[in-house]
């Protein structure tokens, strides 16, 4: 079980700020994103704009293998517009 944190636009889309999900301990970053996107299809709209972080480290949505531990935090951070 890992904790997924949603910020800004991603929280608006999902309607939650965080949730606990069950995923394999070894999972590719893109597979993890697809698991989250399956739960919240509206996130597909911001997929190419988000910053994805695992244990407070940025991760590209690609084929790299993540080794997750129970309780790890996954953050979905959309771009923050300045002004």
C-alpha cells in the first residue's frame, strides 16, 4: 500500500487530496501512473504536464523500475502557473 498525494489541478480532477492504493512492490513508473489514471480517468488530460514524485524524488513516466515500500508517498504535481 502506498499513499498517493494529489496537488492543485490533480486534486480538483480526482476530488481527493490523498488516497491509499495497493500496487506491486516492483512496478515501472509508467505502470504506476496508469494504475492511478485508471482510478481517475480525468488525469489523462494532464498526464503530459504533471510532475511525478516518489519519496519526494522526481521520476519520469517511463520504463524505470520503482521499488516501493509500504507507506511510500507518491505525489502527482501539475504545473503551477506563476504570475
